[in-house]
């Protein structure tokens, strides 16, 4: 079982470029999330989706967009990357019908914007 | 606003016990998770508390007091592999959305 797969694992990007981070899960989880992790700030929620076809804004949504066309995929797009978006990005999923359902994380995508 | 506080770093000796405290003030509460994260890796689930009291799982225990907005993670018989960051996270809505603290880096020394 793969769980959650993120791609790319690492990317260096010029400022102003468009970038899509891919996330796919095979656990049939309803909910999916994108977090960014920065030193000293912990994991901060960017966008989330409780079910396919719906999305919502998290704590730090500006400069990012998401879509949830189906249950398995939840891509994160940076329309015009800026250096402050340099971070490690984690995709996660959970069974949102169970608030005790733990989050399962992908291995992360390390993004550097120059 | 939402606030989840935990110490930045703790150091302990192999074989010892360490207690990581977490205090929270959030708009909603539907449970509290602890995750472990080794450097360069994804967070992994350790424990979940929704009712007051102690949950024990092997060498790790987690405690919750909802009235005090307080939790702790207790790590016993520390091993070198326990050197990692420990993340406290509160479930803030009925859909399971998590708010994370900044994490506590535990360093285990020989």
C-alpha cells in the first residue's frame, strides 16, 4: 500500500514561475490537506478538502490554490512563486468522518524559490 | 486567535524519562494528537486523547485535561532513536482539521 505519494520530492524554482505540487492517496480518505513546515513555526495549514469537489482555506492560503476533482488527487499550485514560499510542503489525508482519525502524511516536497 | 504552546527543545539522557507539555487555546476542541517527526521525514502518529485522563501505549503515555487546556506526552526509558521533534496538534472542528504547535525537539544523549 503506497499511502500518500507526493511529487516532486525536491524542486528549485525561479521566482515568478508557476509550480504544481502533486499529491495522490490510495486509502480512499475523504479529507485531504496541504501544510507547509518552516523552522520555528511548525506545520501550518494552507488549504484543505473535506470531500471530493469541495475545498477550503486554511491558515496561510495566499498565493496558493488547490483543486479536488476526485477522491485520490489533491494538487497544490503556486501561480507565481515568491521566495517566502520556500518551505517543505506536506500533503496529508484522513477519514474525516472520524475526528479521531489520524492524519497520514506524504514524505514532503522541499521547494526552494530563488 | 488560536494558540498552541510547547517548549522548543528538551535534552535528556538515554534511559531517562521526559515530559513534553502542551497548552492550548483554540476556538474548537475535538481531541488532541501527538505526532513524532524525525529530521527530514514526515510526521507519524503517536497518540490521541479526547477525554480527560492518561492514555498509555508502551513507552509513551499522553495525558489530557480539557478544563486546563493542557496535555503532556511522557516518554519513558528513552532510547537514542527517540531523538526527534514531537508535535502537539488540536482537532479544531468536527471535520478533523488539525492546528499544530511548533514542535518540541527532544535530544537524547548517551
